[in-house]
């Protein structure tokens, strides 16, 4: 039987599981007192390598504009003779890591005069991608004092849920009220998935099942009930934790944020793609959007892809040994093959903003807004599997059936996208995939 978690142990698990770097400094002399494990993972620096805030900035902030930005957001609060409680809004800065890598970081924090601390949080957005990552995680400390842990959680703008599977003790941070309108006590009183929108409940049950089966990190989007009777879209980054005795997953910590604005953006993008289809920009053979439609959609996405938005991914797809297929089976069979692949690609890209198009000949392209390189790889694997599952015979291919090769390219959201360069990057990756034996993908 799983042991019930006491509150101190539960809060310790939350701090260990939260995917955000944390440091805090003493307001009186700005001495850095603590950096957490995630901080070290992001930057490579250990506790004690910086005496104070000024030394941290001098050694790691390479760009003058970032120093000025930090001075505007933090400086007045830190320099004040009498400190007042203040929340530092998120700012995007570039930091030199210990291994020489420069990372783009979302930095925020809070001034807490009642404790004498300045708390700072650091989220690595150089590899991550989505607008939804403007997250100010709960400021926290590493001390094992329950009051300190609770203080950090209470100041988090994100809703943090600790939920053991045996329901021995659940915790919800105060941000639950901002997101749902419910108090923490009201939220905890709901059982199972009864506060989740009916159409999203099955997917949520699947996530819980995956956690119990051993998956320790999952992301899940769903609609949750608000106290006013409506629903809002949220995204939960979920981390499972293990029972120290049994070694089994005992529960999970979820960091939940409101993504209603992002969902509206996705709906607008989907409407734009639908408008392109209705404007008869379809490929005559396959029935999916043609290259003109792709170019228009790509240009529209890139126009909105300004610094600070989420990542943009592109998949270039080529049917393997298609000339040999045409020569052996005939052009009528070749046309039928392309139509089946086009239909399959359209099913793989299920989100509204995504676009599957015929690029020309036996080449196709998938445009994936708001998708980082990890998400693009997931889509690439799905495409490879889906095309092979068609089991279209191809005696002239070493694989025996029709397969595809894929080049994957991603433009990070902290840069302004360039259409030509992104296509060239995907095309080079496609060439490498074909050179390595086809029926695979390569990330450019």
C-alpha cells in the first residue's frame, strides 16, 4: 500500500518536479543564496560560483541591450532603500552558459521584502517553441522549510497541481482561482474528470493511464470548467513521481496554464487554410492544396513569425524510387499511388493550422506552425509509419512496398523566419535521408 504523503514531502516533490530554474538572493547585499538543480541543468553553473547578482550579470550577460533590459525590470527594485513586494514581468534575455553556449531565457521573478529575498526564475526557450511557454513558474527555494516551499507556490501565476493516485493528499496552488474562478478547496472537491469538457475526458483518462503505466513526462491540452459555467483551454505539463518503496508511479505534478489566446490564434490560422481550399488552390491529381496554396500559407505564417513567437517546422517528403514505380506499374498506377499518399498525409496532420500540400511531382510538404523540432520528429515518424501501412506493392524498391523519405527543418521562434532558408534546410535534410537508404527522416 502506498504511503500517504505529508505536506512537507509533497511540497518537496513539487519543487523537485517543476521544470524551471530558480535562484534567490538576499535583498540587503544581493548575495546569491541558492540555485536549484534545474538552474544548474540549464546553465551548467553550480551553487557558489557567483557571489552576487552583479557578478552573475557581468559574467553571463553578453549583450548590452539585455543588461539594459534587466536594469529596467530589476534595477529599481533591487536598488531601493526600502523594498516593497513586486512581481517582475517576464523578459527575454541571452545568457552565456558555462560550456560556452548562449541560450535564450525567459526570466521573471518577485521581490519579497517580508523574507528579505529577491526570487528569480529561468525558463530555457532556446530549444522550446511555443508562445505558450511564456510561463512564470513558481519562485522557490531549496531549503526544506515548508513555509518557503509554500511561499513559492503561492506566488506562481501558473496553476500547480499535486495529485497522488491514492488521493491521500492533493494540492492546488492559488492560481487555480485566476484560471478557473474556483478556490483551491472547490477545485479539489471535484472527482475524477468531472470538471473536464466531456469530449476531452477520454483523452485525459488516457494520459492518467500512461502515467500509471510508467510515462513520467506528458503534455496534455484540454478544456476545463470555469466557475462561471464556461470552459477554457489549458495546457498541462505533467511530471509523474515514483513511490520510493514500490518504485511505481505514485502520482503526478501538473503545471497548468491558460492557452485560450493561443487556441484563438490556431482557429484563425485554420480559417485561413480553409479559405485557401475554398479558393480552389487544390492539386488537380491528389485533391490536396497545391504548391501555390502552400506558398500563400507559408508566406502568411512567416509574416506573423516575428521574434518571440513559437517555432515553425517544415517537412519535405519524397516518394522513394517513384520513377521505377511508374516505369514498372504504369502512370495510372503511379497517379493512384500519389493520391493515396496525399490522403494519408492529410490525415496525419490533424491540427487546424497544419497544412499538407503537393510540392511538385512526387514531392509533398507539411507546414507545421507552432511546432518545435521534437514535435516535427513525431509527425515525421507518423508519416513514415502511415505510408508503410498502406502496403502499396513496389517490387522495384528494396523495401518491397512504397515508402517515403523526409527532410525536417525547424525555425526557432526567437528568430524571424526566412521562407527560402527553411525550404533549403528541409531539402538538404531530405537529400541526406535519401542518401542514407531512404524510408527514413533526417533533421536538418
